[in-house]
C-alpha cells in the first residue's frame, strides 16, 4: 500500500518537471509576466509612490499589504494550533521515556556559539531593518533571529534557550507582531484613510506621504519579524520536547 501511495506523488512530480521546460528564461524581459500591464505599473511607479528602492518589499508590504498581514496571521494561528495539539498530547500521555540520553554540552561548541550568536542576531536586525532598501525583510530577519535561539538549544540544552526566551514571552511576542501590523493599519483608518493606507501616517509623522509609506513598511516588517521569530522558536521548543518543554536533545 505504501508503494501504491507513492505512484501519484511521482506522477505529479513528473508532470511538474515536464511543465518546467515551458517556463520563460530567467530574467526574460519578453516573458508574459514582464510584459503585463500590472508589472509595468509597479516597475514604473513603485519608487515614486513609496520611496522604497526594494520593489519586492514595496509590493509585499504596501500594494499587497492585506495578503502579507494575513500570511503573518496564518503563521501565528498555525503555531498556536501546533502548541495546543502538543499540550493535549502531553495530558493524554504523561509518562516520560526512560531511554532519553543526556550529555554535557561540548566546551568548544558552546564557546563558539557564545561568540557567533550575537553576530547572528545583529545580522537578523540588519536583514529586518533594511528589508525595504535591500534584500531581506520581516520574514527573513525573523527566521535568522529564531535560528539563533534554536542554535543555543542545540549547543547547550532547551532549558538554557528557554531561560533566554521563555515560552510565555514567545507567545506574547508573536501576538505583539500581529498587533503592530494591524495597529498600523487601524491608525491609517483613524487618520482618515483606508486600512493599511500608510500615506495617511504623514498626518502624525513629519514627512511626506511617500516617506510615510516608507517608514510604515519598516513598522510592519518589524511586526512580521516578531511573529516569525517567536513562532519559529516556539515550534522547535515544543516539538523537540514533545510539548513538555524540557531537555529533549
């Protein structure tokens, strides 16, 4: 039966590979996507409308702000659902495994990680803060930041990582990211615009309407980064410990 279930997987994979040969060449300016009126509009107007050099971020965080906000909400809800399922499984099966192996952290590994984790976290802030100017953004910066806490757990133990980023704080930070994103949208409405109409923030910021959109995008990227960081580490911590949040390495 297992072999039979793989047949449709390989069949669909073969169809996808067969269709890939019809894709346009990478960077082809004559491709349908490059020639569409929508693409031409964004290419011609993004810099003028938002003052943001990174066109991808402008599309994701401004023109397509609703989509990105709900993507962040989906990440939050999925993370909370996994945590709830794991908590429920612990209550139903509270017997711990007797064959768990515990080992002392390696001195070389821990000292190396002690040196590189601050660098990783600074780079995460850079990726997040410069996402609207250069490649990066909230999702990317959040993943890098979350990985730094996972690296601590892998090098020492889960308890050490949780001492630096407790689970209660994880959940609060994840929720705060959604509040920041939605709060910027609501503030835009209160100032007379539409939800996520960042240009209205010029009423409270000493900048032009274009620069208001520039600064608001940084705000929503920070919100996304908070949520992704917290959910990424929370998922690892709960999956590694089977919901018990004790050393499971």
